[in-house]
C-alpha cells in the first residue's frame, strides 16, 4: 500500500473543506486500522462545513469528517484483544466516551462523548483508525453502505423510539419531519409495533416516502385539520408518542396538540428557538411529557445490527446514491440543496 491517502478534511481554524492527500495512519495500542468501504454524508457534516455547527473538543486544527463508517480491518495495533482480526467486516460506532471525566472514572453514564468525524478523525478517508471497543462486526450479507448509516441515521431514531420514547405496541405514534432520520423513525416505529404510524410533513415527496417506509397515514403539516385527522385515525384518543425530527417551534406546538392523555413528545431535531407550551394547564391536566433526546448508545447499534442480521430490518431504501470520495464536496452540496430528496448519500473511497 502507499504511504498517503485521500481524506475529506475540514479546516477548523481557517475554514474550508477539501479532499487532500495525507499520511496513512498507523494504529497505536488498542487501535485498529480500517480500510473504509463506505461512509455516510449527514446533515451534521453540512453544518460543520458551513460553520453553523462547531466541534466541542476538537483534537486538531484539521479534522477528517465522517461519523458513519463501515469497512474491513486492515491492521491491528498492539494490545488489541480477540476476536478482532485482519479481514473482518465492521462498522464503527459514531463516538466514544471521553474516559477522563468524573463519570467515566466512576464508570457511570456519561455524556462527554467524543464524536468521530467531529472531535477526531472520521471515515471520509481511504483508511480510518478506531479503538477496538468501538467496532461492531457486521454480517457478510449486509452491504457496507447500509451498515455505515446504522451508527447515526438509524440508531438515533431507534434510541428515540425505544429508549426515550418508550414505544408501546398497538399504540399510535406520529413522526413530524420525514427526512433522513424521520424516514427511519417511521420504519422503526412500525417494526416496534406502534399502530397506527402517522407521518406529518409539508413536502409531498416526503409524505410519499413515509408511506413507502410503512406509515399508515401521511398528512400535510400545513393543512388546518391535522389534529382532527389524527384524532379520527386514533379513535379520538390522540398520539401515545410523537417524535419531532425537525426541531421547529411550530412543529412542537402542533405535535403537543395531537398528544393523547399521558402522551409523550420526544425532541430529536435540534433547534435554538425557545420551547413553549401554549396550553400549559391542559398539558399538566392531561399528564403529558416533553422529553429531550440526543444520539444513541452503543447497545442500540448492536441491536440494529442483530435485526439486520436476521433480516428484520431492511435498509436498502436508505441509500439514495453513492459518490467517490474525491467528489465529497459535490455530495455535501447535493444534500444541502436536497437535490433528489436524498435520505443518505454514501462516499466510496
């Protein structure tokens, strides 16, 4: 192999993104080197490049982007335990615990997670490094492109549905915003047994996508009768669980009005605007809840890989197109402009 490789690099100090030649990394103690086969382009990558999202704890002035990565183990560093071996097919968790804060030292739950492709080098490269405990083995019949999107595009809504939202089989659930995360939320709600599954989005193409992914009903968010139609579809009860995938105040207000008694609204989409509840007395009387959500835990990724291994989860519709790594900037622009209404675009080194 050569001594250099292509990598999509973000200059955190001077700004700007470019695909550059950099040295091929060597794995250190506890690390493996991955020959990258597929890496997803996420809206977070778009926001990192346009400057609206900033890394919290960057390891360097330049970072290789990409937190959705799958490939083959190419080399092992010292002290990597079995069963990891050269040639294994793996995906990489999107991040890992910082390991140094008081919670990590006490082995308690920790939110000081360092994110691959944000705080340290990610998978928009021909080769990537990963500590061995962030690897998840993938089956031979799971395509790399589909495996790559599991650590964020699929695991984030899965955690929102199962952990934060506590979905209940046979109970109605709604999804506001059917983009990359929302489309998977619809699919995963159906997999988990929510019924009916109702999608709400102002775009006709997004509503069509929702029905393709398993929604029982897809509604225009701008229609004046959204609440009435949801009530009618749920025998007058409203939604047991609602997921805001858009992070927009108007969405949250509309979703709260559609909740049933003890219904829950989970905020998955991030937005800086204040959170308000117009009918706060009614909200309390109906014992409703609004829950924050962020990302997923390593166990959620393992659960999804198990579901894919058993062919319970079909991610073939999630891949909207592939581009060579050298055309990463074009892929970012395509996602930013929603050209072709993509769910996930994949870079292939």
